[in-house]
């Protein structure tokens, strides 16, 4: 079992930066692929980025590549999402997820946080 808690969301202006954090409970954090998804009002939950167990491999959605950076600290059971050059279309609830495979399908992830709201004004 893994429990995930996101933090760091907020209201920012276009062009600003935010760093989201996801704190995981349990001693098995390093066994999981970690990912971030986001869901805008009235839309499906979309894949943002995933990171391998060791942190040496990442996969980004095209819409965020070059602006967002995922990282993890297995010693502290933390995963981060650094978001730069934010755009209004990045506005969504951002979710942290843990799973066994580095995939874009949200249904393949086993554990989810409660989400943190990111709002980007124009």
C-alpha cells in the first residue's frame, strides 16, 4: 500500500513557475513508477509525465515537454513536478500516481493522491 499526498498548487499568472510535491508513505516507494496526471473541468484525466523507479528515465506528454520537469528523491519518498512557463491551458487538478508500468493509461496506475489545484491566469 502506498498513500500519496500532493502539495504546492496555487494561483499563478501565465509565464510563472510552480513546483508540485508528492509525498508517499511506506517503505516501498522506490519500487513504483511515479507519474503526474491532470484533469481540467469537464475533461478526462490526462497523462503529464512519468519517471522510472531509479529516476534515470522519464516520459513527458508533448504538451509539457520542455516546460515541466519531474524528479524523485527515493530517500525522502518524494516526487516533484517543476512547472515553468505556465499557460492558462495548464489549469487543472494535478494528481500524483504510483504504478508498476511507465504508461500513459491512468487505469494502469494503482495508487492516487487527492490532487492539488493549479490555476494559471492570463
